[in-house]
């Protein structure tokens, strides 16, 4: 029996080509659990893996897709049985290991998480790696004493996948949310998610000579990095924290240590790839509990496997809003 998969291959000239092909289970990598994939998503890493590779893909041919949700078909691990609903994010799946852009996937049991009650597989992928990362960021800010009423919480890259979920989560939890975007046409979308203030990207895009500015933000989920993160650090309130989750604006950080030394600002690194199992369970339970699921529909852009080459190129150019949910069986 064959099934569909988006297969990326590289020619002799080193150029990659992505196309939907029919493959068999014999092609799948080793693993204890075979999953009938129902939905996946499109993330920045996926755009790299579909296209130039970005140093993430180790071998070709390759099936990208860094996350997926579906139903267990076969398992040699006692933790999972046929019929169980599961979610996978991280563990370099879709990069070093074949991922979710196929109707079937075979992975290690340790990489899976049971789908929490109250979430469908489609909703889980509307959340996906981006939303999982957002939840980890919010949990880290809470662990560093961010509470509703402390003041506005900034979300950079707010119209993207991570930012959209972060805005909705923080607003639902009772925070005043300021959303940064360079796309004015997304203002209504962000306000519907719960943002009470829209900050034009240009207001934070340039570094300034002063290491400290007025204390403005009680917390921040930053998906941009670069000069914007450096600027934000100088605007944080005393002992406030920034959860760094991305580098859409660059990996360099042209900042000083002054905000850390004089205001006790915390810069919290958020990794979603190698999170321990217990943290994954806790985050997914919080998502099911705290994310306003009615807001997910506003974020979703539906797609099929055939749409992925174009969507991969678009996300690398910052042209994707919200969450792309890929129905691999459509």
C-alpha cells in the first residue's frame, strides 16, 4: 500500500526540489510507533527544509514537517496503542528525521505526547510547534513572577505563528497585550486575538545609543531577536523578563549588559526541541486549559501537501499570517 508524502530531493547541482510522491512504509525511518498523520503545520524551519535546507537536513531524499498530530497505527512501545491520538513537536523531526508531511510517520515513542482532552488533532496543529513554544514562553514568564496587572506585556512578531498564539494566551490570562507588527493590515486580526495596543515595528526596529529607556513593559515574548530585542531590553520594567523564542530579525544581539545590571532584567531562552517529557505534558495541558480555542479559527489558513512548496517560500519571506494547518489527507 502506498501513501502520499512531500518528498524533497537534491540534484547534482545542489538544488532542492519538492514534490508530492507516492511512497511505502518501507521508506519510513526506524521507530517504535507508526502514526497515521492527520494534520501538520508550516513553520520557519519547514520553509528551510522544503527549500534550501538551511543546514538542517542531513540526507536526501527527505520528508519535512517538524510537527504533526494523528492516530497510532502500530506500536512496539507499551505506552501507545492503536487508536491513541498523539502529538509530536521537536526532537529534530522534519530535519534530521523524516517528519509530518506525509500520510504516515514512524518515530520514537519518547518523542510523542498524548493528545490532551479537549483538543482535536486539527486544533493541536493549529497550535503546533509555534503555539507550544508560546506556551513555554508564557510559563517561563510566570515562573519569573509575571502576573496580570503588572503592566503591558509586549509580543514582537505578533502576527506570526508564535506571536498570534502568545497574544491570545496572554489576553485570555488577563494581561494587557501590546502587539508589534510591521503589517498594518493585521491590526484588526491582532485586536480580535486580544491585543489592546498595536506597536508599529518601526518604533522598535532601530537601536539607540542609550542603554536604558523609560520602563514600559512588564514582560515580553520576543520572536524577532536582533536589534529589536536589544531595544526592548532597555525598555523593560525593573526585574521584568523577556522570553526569547526566535530570530526573525537576526541572530546578533547589539545590546549592553546595563539592563541586566541596573534593572535586573531577565533574558529567558526558550527551547521547544529538546523539552523534557513532563514539561511537554504540562504545556499541552495548559494549552487545552488556557488557550481560547474559539480564537484558533481566526488564525488558521488551511493547506494541502501540494500547497507546501509555495507556502515554504512564503514563510521564509515573512508572508504567512497566523497558523497554516496542513490536511495531509486532502
